């Protein structure tokens, strides 16, 4: 007996989550060792383009599908929040290049680990959504909230240290914006968790 074909919406959301994991993994590897920033930027752009393609697929399918596995608005909102996570990673990478960042920074490395861990939690949650194991998702949304709190705390520490140690105002502005972008990307991961919580409430 042939296995039942997975719903196009769930399959595409899984593809997005898998791409975010690949991108977050790559991001964490690269920020630990700034060898080739222009190559880093190019690769992250490819990941972002992949996510944009998946978003496009979902919009096309929503326009032609009458019955969807969960509410249409939930599918669209979840797609948008996932895309925001990818955009945050890519936009931060672009700033490394624009600001001529060539040295690894312990705070950026820690942010990258938080984002990598968040990406894995998102991936697990989306794969559970595909199999309609809704209540099991909650374990991952709780972890995502916790990781976002770690991001908040890390931003406070990193900005505090920046103002205490860095005297060059240009350097200070560049680093502060990068820390803020990274923290905003952990917020985007939490928005995915909030969206998943709404879906659990409406469907269980």
C-alpha cells in the first residue's frame, strides 16, 4: 500500500522549517570564524530565496484550495512568521559585510547558538503540526519562549559591555545594531511559538 501523500501546506511548512535549521546551523558555524564574509552573505541569500519560494508556493496553493487542513489565516500567519526568522538571519549577515566585520565576537557567537537551538525547536514543532500531534508542540513553544528570554538577557549584557569598553562611536553603533537585530530575530522565533500556540488552542 502506498503511503498517503502529505498535504501540500504541511509539506511546504516543513520545507521552510528545514531550511531555517540549515541556515541557522550555517550561520552559527560562520560567526565562530569569520573566514569569508562575502561567501557567507551569498549562501545566506540562497537560504532566504528558498524560503521566499516556499512562501510563494503557499500563497498560490491558498488561492486555489477550497479546504485547508487548518484555518487559512493560520497557515498564512505561520508562513509569514517563519519567513521573518529567515529574513532576520539574512539581514544580520548582510550587515557583517556592510560594516566590514572581520572578527568573531563572543556575544554574536552566543546569539547564533540561541538562534540555532530555536531553529531546531521550530523544526520539531512544525513536523509535529504536520502529523496533527498538537499538544506535543507545547513542549517546543515553551522552549522557544525560554530561548527568547535568553536572547533578551544576552542583549542586555552585550550592550552594557559595549558601552563600558568600546570608545570608537562608529564601532559602537555598528555592534549595537547587530546585537539588536539578533535579539529581534529571537523575537521572531517567539512569534512562531505564539502562532503555534494559537493553532493548538483553535484545533484541539
